[in-house]
């Protein structure tokens, strides 16, 4: 269709889905997005994947919320029981004044009884306002978002050991590398445009080492495919590092110049010879040695990782190992080198940078530091707020069950689908005496709301976003929000005023200007620049397009040194036993994004993947007496789902992979809420499960 030029207007913006941050052009005709083309953004160079190109008609879906809603006095008991086609049995339409008053009156003056979840799908300005509303409006730090379910453990390890939670190099730097590791990530499904760069890298001779308990699309491009046992990351990575030490392949000069704690690391690794680790991780010693030599022998090497690394109770340890591997080989700070956790949602980097996390203010400034808090309250012209780190996503659900939190403000997040042990989360939401949900659809979470505030989809709003590469980009509205729906920042401002806050923003650019006052990462980046071009932070001057590679001359840590933090092997929280003999791994698939609220309402994407499904090895199916297309029942200590089974040789025997986008067979009914102690991220990537043949539902 892109040759027809059959449109009235072109609007340049950014894709609303994954953290790659592809720039695109909305082609608008008769007030509707007719089609989408990729344009020459720094992360995508005109490319788009199937979601970016075909995933837009969700914004015009009949389920869009177009009026503020208030729960009816005679509504049935709260539950996952609202039919989107018959919403009025539970909610009545209200004016904006009425709904905002009701939302604010239920929260005002309640301090710690109120918690908030903001969104990685909104703009930087909206994320900033959200954390500000909780901190300034309620005086505490119980505010979080989906980074807690995504890369919180990676960020914890990066902050600890290199002093910064963001990537040290853009993924595009792979074009200057000769070796790359991709571990616990499935880029052809989850970061498809980034995956095209990885494939190009192998075409010109780059060696790609893929490490994952599941096979994947990059496998056929890989020089090494290490399909290790789930949960065995630390044993495998320590064994690889053992070889590098044992064979003297480390970069002594780099270690001496830029790191600390090397002697302890070196001593620690003595306990992890490949011969001892091979059985534990399921990779033979020769392969571990070959991978160690290949990586250590690279002139320039990068490490990419995803949620297969982070979503474990030892997620922080997994990332510590990857950081150590890069440091001991001196693979940071030069072209073609670096550490890159591939960020999930389109603005999870920006929302984290903007302080939408319970332990950090914007730019990862410590909430326990009195000077830091006063720098913010000076700008906010308000009194102090708590110096206690706030509760995280899963902890907030526990606090509701404990009666400590009684109301919530949730913007664009869907914990009734995304939390581990999701029935526990749903029960918590039902217990709240006041739940305000701001969203574009009646999400599963909105089912439990007392007040629903209809907001804008990404193609309907103005604001900046920051992708996995630290590139700050401008989003522009192609169409107006439907009905009475409003931009999220406008709703936040109106709500804040009713909470008694002195907010007078009339445009997102004013919010961005305020963010800059306490965010050094945005130095030299102005709204006016972003209207012209993307800028990668840090930008060293008003003309500098930004630094794709950082830490070439030291790290933002004491004495400029990065740290080696040794990691011990910690088994998964629950290991298979006679009752639950298999391993459950959850994740995403190409066509559906996160909890499915957008992609399951995008006609092309939903047509390709219309039904909940799980993947099992053909031999596992045979052992169960089940054929592909039949149904299986999956049961863990949390609950059961019945779901259609697919044959997939990429899944190891005895494992089952379940995407978490489908409410009718919600993967998170099954998952384990146990947390990594540092990042507080749940163990989505390993639960003990029983698989049985079942009848179709
Ligand atoms: Fe959108 Fe990510 Fe696909 Fe790019 S790779 S088009 S950002 S979903």
C-alpha cells in the first residue's frame, strides 16, 4: 500500500510496542490511520516488524473507552466479570469533573493507604508526573511499574557494578563487533528489528553465541547454540569465566585500569571448572571452553540479554555474571563492545529514568538521600516525602492482602494479567476500597475499578520516549483520542489539582523542562531539539547527537572503577518433583505484546495468533498421549489452566512454554511469585508444573 500515496497527512512518530523504538510514519486519511511506514530512525533505518507495520487498528477498536466511568452502586461484586459489550451493568458514564472528583476524593489525604502503578507505555513526561503525584500527593514511594517484571534485576546489577542502569552501547554497535552473545532473549520474536541487525552481523562473518533453554529464530544464524538447562545460567557463565581465568585469556591491563574486586572474583571462579558444571547446566565442557575462547579472543564483543536472564530469583546474579564476563575481557567502552539488556516495552527505559520506581527518583537518585529529596521538593515547591524505599509491584499486592494498602491509582498497567500468581493479584484488586484505572480499554485490571478514566493511545498523544538504546525520541499525535478520552498527562494534571497539588502544566514540553532541572542525563537535550531529531543520552553539547557508547574512560562509580561481584549458584525457588515434574517457562510471542490488551484487538495480529497456546517438544506430547492441536492441562502450586498444545522442537523435553497474553488461559495463574532479593523481580522463567492431557474448553 505504500506506493499509493493515498493519504491526507503523514505524521512521524515512534512505534508503541517494543523497546527497539522504531521510528515510523502514520499515513492518515479521513481522520484514521490508513497504514504505517518505517522511516529512518537511529534504531531502525526504515525497518518495521509485523507489530509496528500492521498493529495499529486497535486504536479504533469498538472496545475503546470513550467516556469516564464510575462503578454503579448496584454493580455485581468485583471480579473478572465485566463484559466489554455490556459495561453498563457495572459502570455508569460520568462527566470528567464527576469522575475526576470521585477519583480524587477516594484517595485524598490517605497517604500510605494509596499506592500507584504507572506505565512504560506512556511518555517520559507522563511517567514523571505519575511518580510525582504519588510522592508529592501521598508522601511516600509506593510507586512502581512493569520494569519490576522485566529488567529490574538487570538494572540492580548494572547500577551496582557499572554505576548506571542503562545500556553501555546501542544494539546497532553490533556492526562493529566480531563476537556477540545473546542470552535469555528471543529477538526475532520480541525485538524483531534489532534481530535484523544481529542477522546482518553474522552475514558479514560475526560469531553469534546464542544461549537459551529454548531454541529460537537466531539459532540458525549462530556459531554456537547453547541450549542450557533452565535456571543454570550462573553455573554456565561461571564455567565460561573459569576457562578465561584458567587459560589466562583475561585483559589484565583493562582489569587493572578500570575495575575493582578482581582477586575475589578470580578466587571465586576456581570452584567452577567446566567439567564440574557441564552436568548442571547441560552443556559439555568442550563447548564451554570453546565459547570462552571465542568470546575472550574477540577484538570487539557485545553481550545482549533479555528476560530469560532477569526473571529468576537469581536474576541479579545472572546479570552480575554477564557484567563480569565483559569486564574481565575488556569488552566495554569501545566500538563494537558493551552490555545491552534489551528493554521490553517502548518506554520502560524512559519510565525508569523518570523515577517510576520505588527506590529511585528521576535519574536513579536515591530516595533515602536527604539532599536528593530536597533537590526535588525545591523544584516541586512542596514539603518533604518519605525517605523510605517504597514497595514494589508484587510487594504492593501482598500489602493489600495485609490491609496496609487500601486504594490504588493504576495507569496503563494490567496487574490482573501480568503479576505472578495472578489470582492472588486479582483477589488483592478486589479487596481495594478505591481503585482508579486510567487506560484505553477495559483491561482485566479495569474490571476491578471504582473509577475508570479513558485515556489516549500512543498514536493520539504528544510526548517523548526513550528506547533501549538511550535514544530519546518524539511521539506525535496522528489522530485525536476517541470520544471524551484525554491524553494521560492532562488527566494526571487534573487529578493532581483535585488532590490539592499546585500543578499548572498546559503542555508536555513544560513537564520535560521541569524534568531537566534534576536529570543530568537530559543535559543538552531540549524539547526543541527532539522536535527535529532523536538524541541519545548522554549528549555532551547542544550539537552532539549523543553518545552511543559510554564508559570508555571509566565508570560512574568510586574511582571510576567497575566492580566484579561474584555470584554463587542458587537453585530455582521450586524444583520439579513427583507431583510437578515438568518446567514451565513463560514469555511473549511475535504477534502478541505483553498482556495482549492492544495486540489482541489488532485485527491482523489477532488473526495470525487468535488462540491461547503452549509449546511442547514432540516427544513430550507423545509421552502424554497428546497430538499437536489437542489440549493439555497445566497445573502448578498456584492453579491450573487448560490450553491448546503445539509441537515445538525448540522447547526442551519436559519443558512447556506458555505466552502470557491470553486471558482465557492466563499463564500467570501458574507462575511463582518468589522474588529476586535485589531486583525484586518474580521467577517467571521457572515454575514446577504438571502437564496432563485434557479435553478442549
Ligand atoms: Fe515496533 Fe519493536 Fe517491531 Fe520496531 S521492532 S516495529 S519498535 S515492535
